[in-house]
């Protein structure tokens, strides 16, 4: 073999390894980072200094405090005296991911999303929630009575327990399904968005799907993506109608990855059962439309469906969940069952 | 025993039997009626002549034709040339239930809801559906292309099969879950409502929950209730986004009952898993609110929950489904898991 | 001239006169009908027996009672005890117009719309209006306090006067601009619509434009059109936010006409300043869209504008008013200034 | 008089003068500042460096470029190739006002708002506007055709002239009523908001009321207020339905003032006829509600009306305009006629 051939061969090997590393991040040493937050943000903003730099393939082990900054733990505490809207939803981060920038997709594999304590808090704030006049559905009524509910968490049985002294049923036990109420990247176009507000960058989607075992995809708008997370809920119903879930601090483990050159318009999720899109705007019908259109585009681009066939199939097997209807923008999650997808080549 | 005592005793026995009959309808001979429809209605209207009178406890075995009056069975047929909106959703009925009137609740146990043929039809009508300008979301765009999809139904394997010549996937098989798209009673206050429109009386809710095995509760507004049914779907995704499901004629068996003196404000459903409320209005958020408030009132009145506890619990374990977002009013179904209910005494 | 020619000539003359009469109604004796209502309707319904038959060109002199059936005249009367929603908005009529049917346009020239008494009533009903939870924006708040306001009407100075003992200002005087809150024709497709609800047939649009001096155009859906009117307001702000205007009985004079073969989709109005479309649906944005699209179509069809030029011009000189946001459907009026229209040939 | 007494007297005089200056700004020399912008912002953001510091009472003479950065002047130019949403609405500023901070109200007297050139531009962007599917009302339709309209401005006759080669009418002349489409202060809570988006801080309200002769009041959220302005329109219809008005660069003169310690929640305006509130959110009904509630609160707090009297009066004489329904949030302006206000003491 001539020297030049060998050089070409070597070059090709490195080239292939390079591509391989770029796409799968397997050959580089993948680190696990432990990060203990001490400072929290109330906005998603590209101007925030990153707290840590990660490589694609790295794993992050961290914590989040609850939406009230862990300041409420007793029934006699009033949220309206302790926190001041919209300065809630303390975010851990931002985390900078090396080698990603505008036009890419950031991938977060949620390996662990678990309560790190034995209680959760839910409040009825006086002018918050979908069944009362509030900031953006202003009314002249008197507000609802303020309430603080402390749920006991039994992490062995994975249930939440609430005493109900005013009801016929003395206590209730519900299954836990902890998730990140808020997770996303720095927004586009120089916007800084409240951690209370969901949008194209993710943020406060308050949808139960962002739980352990789900993979999240976010559009990347700035160098490093700058993802943050917080607002853990040990459980929550659809829509989060009173305005809060089982607010709880969390242990979180996330494996980070990047899809270079792949542009998406709304956060996408994937678990064993569904591919999903989470769109956030007001009114609900427009969040619904945005999620469906992004889901149809996904089916067309990645799975080879004709546009009108995709519309037909989403019409027949699509599942849609109302994420939240209490934040400054509402979130709808449109889902397509993976069992009906063609096998990807 | 004195004569007067015996008379009192006899009277008490009859009184108890009376109550028993009234509530459970067990002691009267319960009939099964077979009704083959030949004429169909396009409005829910107290002025329509009932086709049959039923007693509480009776069972009705009947058929519904599909939303197109069974007139479409080939891909080369255009719905826009064959049917004319809003004259679709041909209704079987109305059925008069003896002994019920305004202020009562009509109970329909859906014992059987099954396709009676081996194909279903779904269409993309040019100006219909939630992802295009249409009658009540008027726009200046050109309409979407009209399409007719014929799904083959394999009733043994209980799947629907669609050829997809324009997509990478050649065909798709989906599970069937047949349900009545439209079911309800004559509306209140002399209104006559299109069979295309859902409201307090039920009607075209297009929600997947009105399927075999579910019990439906409707407010009764006029003597006899005058229920009707139609618009069968062999399957449908949430929201019915293209405007049609797997439109199909059905074999239906319904057991009829009445709860005297029980007044409800929106249709309620119950199956093994959930108690549910289906509210219909525009926009989605208001249908959502109406369904949640009726569900909370239900929990308070029938299950002994404190009002604010009920709000807290629905916030944490409630499930909400978007029924339809294509009809003149949209439908949202709010659900509460029965496993979290107190045992009813 | 031969006899046969003369017969043909005579025939032609009669034929021409016939066409002329049909379109302009000039040659027939135009009658003025006086109608004193004794019975009132709460629905718009083609099944109602007409109270009077009119010829195109005829004039109708009649009365309407107020939305409460003239039953409230003192501040100590509570509307919630006297009327029961939705049985309000008592309608005078229906009036049958000869020679019109589906596909035509009914023309009502409002020659006189004036209060016939010296007071008007406005109420704050407990769960009605846009700034409180109500039937279709269901909430958990306590209702607003019920109020009955009696306005004195000074018909010489054409002002309404209200004492304000609880405010710094002791009384207020406002200009009157009386109008029909409700006016329309029998609806399409066999629907019967509450007199509380506006839609394609007109009905309870509650928009200030349906006043003396305005010409109204309605789509005709059934033989005779069957128009009705009621719900007079001596004055009202945009949106009718508390749910009622200055509710008042009225003297009304209407000249009736017909445009044969002209099909419109929403009520249209015309006064000295504007051509207008009133569309009614929920949410507001969709009523707004429907009104704009019908206005653009009007400009294209009757005034020779290119479709996109029409969009451009409505964008720059169009005026849009929120009619009502308290009825089961909301009404938006889109207006185009007549000074910018080409002279019609 | 003792020396100490004289010192106290002098001190008191200076103290009173100080208060007087602070509130009325009369005794300080009021400057007129001329500012020629060279750099423009696309976000409202407290982090932007102020370009100029003003004292209360000062006058600012400046210019704004149009929403396209003055880059479009010919019909053959396509906006979609020249600007990229949302990077439009170039803002002049921010201007820092001395002596104001959170909790105050900033006052802008619009002394002059006039086109500074002889043409204006309006475009139909392919996926923008309320009568087509767009970013937040996503649909599957094809977009509308892109158009660029160049309006000639005759500033002597104060009319805009458009040739209409495709319509029956060859050209149209409309009256000009120039206004600032976008004007506001730095937002609250560290948010940075697109210059395309209106909110509590003002911004892209696109309402015709922010014109010469109107006084604007904004809540102050950060030190100096940091107001900006731009997006001039020589004319515009209600709602700005195609997405653009007569986009035009402007000469602007603003007199600045401050009301210390007065907290408002939404921008307020005042002209000879009306006091007004402009609220911005989605959907329209919620912008409407927010504007009405702020207007009612204004009437109660500043004019001594009882809360329910205020509701009654706004219901009867309030005027409501739809500002824009094309921006990321919609704007509604609620107005109360000044002729019905008590004289302020």
C-alpha cells in the first residue's frame, strides 16, 4: 500500500469517526456533572450567565426548588404574602451546551424526575386560575378564598395524601407522576420571557408529559441553547385549573444531546407511546391549531406521509391534551401514537 | 293485630314498592323494542313527532345511518356534491320516555354501539375543519383540497384499514372504538337546534366517550325527553380536526332509565374509570370552564366534597379531553377518576 | 296593426309593468299597516304563525315592549324574580312579506325608532354580563350584586337622566340614541333560535346601528321572511357590558322591501355614513372575521373592487364596532365609509 | 425674627418649591431636545442603554422610521424578502426621564405626530393578518398572495392616494390621521418584549388614538421609565386587518411629564373627547375585559363613582374600539366620554 493511500485511508477513518462523534457523541468521554443551584432566575433570557457548560452526551444531575422557592410548608402560610406574582417558578440554570446554536435542536433525555422531599404544596391564590377573574380575564367579582393545601408525599408507595376535614371523605390518596412544570431554552430575537410563561422556547408549559422517561426536543435560538428547569409538580390534573399542582422540589437527571441543523418550531416530546408537540399561545384553539400543524409537518418531514394523509390520520388517531390554561399563555399537547408510525430507516 | 294496624302495614308495603319501582323500574315488565328508522331529522326539536314510546327500564334496539345518510361509499364521490352543510348528521328518533319531564335526568345505558357494515367514510370538506378558514372562522384563503377516504373495517380484528398510495407507508391499520357522534334530548325553551350543533341538550358532541359501556345522563327539558341518536364514528381522534371521523352506520342498543327530580345542567357520562361532564360552547376555554364547574358541583352535591376541596382535587387528578373543535359549538369533556371517589352510600 | 300583434304588445306591456312592480313596488298601492301586539315570542322560528301580511313597499307602524315585558319600573324590583333567562326579549311579529322567499334579501327601512314612555330600565343581573362569571363563562366566584337602575327619559331634550346617590356626581344626563336591540327573520334549516341570541338571521345583535334612519338587509330563509322586532334600547354603550341597555318600549315604523334573487350571508346595514355588516358568533375574533369577509365580498360584488384591493382598503379605512359581548353569541359590526365608495351606476 | 427662625422659614420655602417642582415641573427651565436616531431597537428591554436623558417638563423632537426600517418604497419590492418577522417596528429611544421610577406614571403629550415624507407603504405579507392562517392561528391553507401597496401622501390636503388598476374605481383618496403604532416604556420584571408585541408597558398597540393631541399615560416599571416610539401609520382602519397600516416615517414632538406615586396597570390615553384605556392580550374578549375593568377603576378612584354606578355608566355610554387583531397580543381601547365626567376639583 502506498503512503498516499494510507494517508487517505487514515483521513477517511478520522472523517467517519468525526461524523460519528458529531451525531452520536459516543466516542468522547461523556461526563456526569453535579450542579447544586444557589441562585435562581425568573426569566428565560439569553443575557443570563450560564452556570455550567456541558458537552453533547453529558449528563446533568441537579435540583430544582418549587414554584414558591421552597418557602411554603404549612397550611397557615399564605402564598399571597410570601410570593409575588409573577416572581415565582425559580429556575435552575441556565446550562450552556457546547457546539449548538441557532437552527439546531436541543435534546433533553429526562432520566430522573423525582420529588426530593416528603411534602408538596398547592395553593388557591385569590386572583389566579381559570375559574375566577384574574389578571388577563379581568372581572369585577370578589376573588375566591385563598387556601394552602399541604400534601404528604409517601415516596415508597409513590402516593400523595391530603387530609380533607371539610369533606365527607376524610382523606384522599392519589398516585404521583412527578414532572418539570417548566423547562426550556433561551428565547429568540432578544426576548426575555417570564418563567411563568410558556412559548416557542418551552418554559412554563405545565404539561404532565415532561416527566421521567420522556425525551424533550427544543428549538435552539442562541449559542449554547441555555436551557433551564424548575417548577416541579409531584402530580397535576389537566389544565392546572386552580393555578398550582403539587408544587415540589425535585431531583433531576438529564442527558443532553444535540441534533445539528434540524430546525423545529415548537417543543416536541417523545416517550414509549407517543410523539408529541407542545404549543403555547392564547386562546386554547390557537395553541391547539399550532400543535396540530407542527405535528402534521413532523409526520410529513420525518415519516414520509403525504400532507393530506397526515391530516386524515391525525384526525382519526391523534390525542390532544390541555396542558395549562392558567399561565399567560395556554399549552396544548398534540400526540400521535408511535404504534401507527412507519418504522424509521 | 288490629285492622287499622294491618291497613297501615299494607299501605307501607305498597309505599315501599312504589318507591322501589319508581327508582329502579325493576318490578314492571321491561320490554325490548326494535326500531328500524326510515325517516331522519336534522334538528333537535320538541315539535318532532316521537317515533316510539318507551318505559323507564326498557331497551331499544335500533340503527343509525352515517353523517352523510349512507350516500358515500367510493373515493370518487365528493361530499360537497352529495350533502349540503348543515343538512348532515341524520338522527334516528325521537324516542319518548314515559313518566319523565322537565327537571328530571334521562339515563341512557349504551349496551351496544357497533358498526353494521364493513367500511367507513372520512372526508376533507373544502371549508370545514379547524385547520382551514370556515363558516365561523371566515378567512380569505383558498380552501383545502377536497378528499374522500374510504376505510375498510375488519370487524373481527376490530381494526380500520386505509390504503395510503401517496405516503411512504402503504397502508395503516387502526383500532376501532365506535361511538355515537350525536346523542341528546329535545332542547329547552322552544329552541330547535341543528343536529350539527352540540349544547346543553347533548347533540353533536363528537366525543369518543359516548361509546358502548358508557352511561349517559341528560337534562330533560320537555315531556318524554325525546332523545335521538346518530352520526356514528368507528374511530376518531381528539377534536375531529379535519371535520369528520370514520363515519359509519351503527347497530345500537340502549337501555333507558329516568332519575326523577334530579336536575343537571350539562350532559354527564359515567364508565368504569371516570365520571364525566361534556360542555359545549365557544371558545374552548369557556366549554372547559363550564365542564369543570359542573364537575365540581357534581362532586359537592353527590359525593360530599367541600367546594374548595373539590376545586383542589379536580386541579390535581382531573382529566380533560377536547371532544370536537369543528362543530358550531366546541365540546370539552372534564373527567374525575372514580378510584378517587368516596364510596356512595 | 293586427289583433294578434296588439295582444302581444299588450302582453309585453303588462309583462314589463309586472317586472317593474316586482322590483320597485312603485305602481302598487302602498299601504300603511298599524299593528298592536298582544302576544310575544321568545324564539325566532319559521313555525310561528305570522300576525300580519305585508306587501313589498308597505309600511308597518307598531310597538315593542321592553326586554322585561314592561314588568319592571321601580328600583326595588329585582329582575331575577320577575323574568327568567332566557325568556326575555319579547318579540313583536312575525310579519310575513309577500313575494319573498329563500335566496332573497329583505329590506327594512327604519323610519321611526323612538321610546314610547318616559323611563327606561337597566339591571345588573347576578350572573350575566361580561365582567362576571356567567352561564357560558362559568366560574366559581360569588355573583355581582343585583341592581335595578331606573333612568328618567326626557323625550323633548332627548336625554336619559339617572340619579347617583352613591357617587360623587349626583346625577348624570346622557344623550338618547334609541335602537332595536333585536330584529331579524326566521332562521334557516328549521332552527328555532332564542330571541336572546343573534346569528345569521339577525336577532339579538344589540348593536346601536339598528336605529332610526338605518336600512337593514337580512337574508331570507323561508317564504315570507317572517321578521320580528323587539328589545328596544333608549341608549347603550358598546358591548352592553353589564348585560342590559336602557331597556325601553318603542314606537317603530318600518318600510318593507325585497331584493329578489340577491343572497347575502349576514345582516347588512346602511346609513348616511357607512355600509355595514353585523356578524355574530363566539369568540369575538371570529365574529370580527366573518363581518370583515362579508364586507370585503360586498365591496367586490357590488362595487367592483378587486379582492385584494378590497382587503387593503378595509384595512385602512374600515371601522369595527363591538356590538354585544353578553349574549349567547357576540356581535361585531364592520363598516366601510360610503364617501370612499365608487358611485354606483 | 431670630436667625434660627429665618433658617427654618427659608428651609420651608425651599421645601415647598421642591415639592412644587417635583410635581409640576414649572419652575425649572424646560428644555427642548432634538434627537436624530441612528440605531433602532426591536425589543422593549430595561437593559437597553438610554439615548438621552430628559427632565419632566422637557420636550423631545425626534423622528421614527417606518415598520420596515424605511427600506420599501416601490410596488415591486417584497416585504418578505426585505424584512424578517418579528424584526420589524424599529424603535427610536429609549429615553430616560429623570426622577421617575417604579410605581409612577409617565405622561407623554403628543404635540406633533406627522409624516415626514410623501409616501406610505402597506403590504399583504403571505402569512400575516387576521384573515389568513398565520403564526399563532396556524392553518394548512396556502398563504394569501403577497402585495406591496405604495400610497402617495399629499400632506397639504392631508390625504393618502392609492391607484387601483385592478378595480373599477381607478384611485382612492383617504383622509390621513397619523399616529404612533408603537409607543411604550420598558416592561416589568426583567421581561424583554418584541417591538411587535403590545402589553401592559404599551408597545405595539396599533391603535389610532395615539395621535397628535392625545396625552398618553404609562405605568413606570424601571428607573427612568425608558420610553421608545416608532411604527408610524399615516392612516389605519380598526384592527389593522391585513397586518399593516399606511406605514410611514414620522416627525414627532413629545412633551414629557411624570405623576409621582400614581400607579396604573394599563396604558391610559386622554384627548378632548375621551378618557381611554388600552389593554392588550389574547383573546379579544380578555383585552376587552381588562380595558373595561381598568376604566371602571379609573372612574371610581379619580372621579368618585361608586363601583356599580361606574359599571352601569360604562355599560350605557362606553365606546370600545378594536385596536389591533394581528399582533402577538390584541389591543382593545375602552373609552368614556369626558362630557359625562364630573368636573375634577
